[in-house]
C-alpha cells in the first residue's frame, strides 16, 4: 500500500469513527452536557449554567473523545513506523500522517456536525432546553462562530501534529 493510500485510508477511517462517536453523543445526551461550552454566549446566556452532574458527564465524554482523537493517530503512526518502515521514519511522513488524519476529522466535524446538523437542520436534540425560540437565528449564526473556532483550532492541531511527529521521529 502506498503512503498516500495509507494516510487517506486512515484519515477516512478515523473521521468515520470520531464523527460517529460525536453524533452518537449528540443524539443520546442533552446539549447541556455536550454542547454547552460550544454554543455562543447569546444561546447559553438565557439558560442556567451547567450543573455539577452535567459537567461531570461532559468530562467523561471529553476523555473518551481525547482517547479516540489522540489514540487513533498514535496507533496509526506506530503501525506506519514499525510495520511499513521497519522502525525508522522521517519527520514529514509522521507529521503528514497525523495532521491529515486530524484535519479530515476537523473538517467533517465542522461540515457535517456543526454546519449541517446544528446550524442548518437544527433538530430538537441539538437545541438547549429553554432556547427553542433561538432556532431560526442564533443557532443559524453558529456556522460563523464555529468556523472561526475551527480555524483557530487548526493552529492547535498543527502544533499538536508537530509535537507528536517530533516524538515519533526522535524515539
């Protein structure tokens, strides 16, 4: 399998796994748990702050998100390094494997979950109770708010990819 094929295949697989996990969380749990900190202040200002129990559940969801979000790229890179490259791998190969994989998921998160589901379709399961009257304005503005957040997050993802690539390249 070529390097490009490996990276693209892992990127798609990672995106499907992570996006499916997030979609499951969106459907199964209240947006007060998974989305409270993601929504704009315009939306959250009209409802009570998260309870301790909601924050605890949100933290558990976030831990599993991190395990998938960092674990899959690490496993993919270990396989690439030790099975395909015999233990020696260059920095750029590691960087692109991790970065492209993470960016696929980042783009899918924005396009499918944030833009399409939350801001365009806006089903009941994404609306924080008490903000139903905001469905046709504030929730639609979520597109721009989250586009900016994803662009800022891309800087973090570049830095994370560089750090992980350096670690893999050096060990």
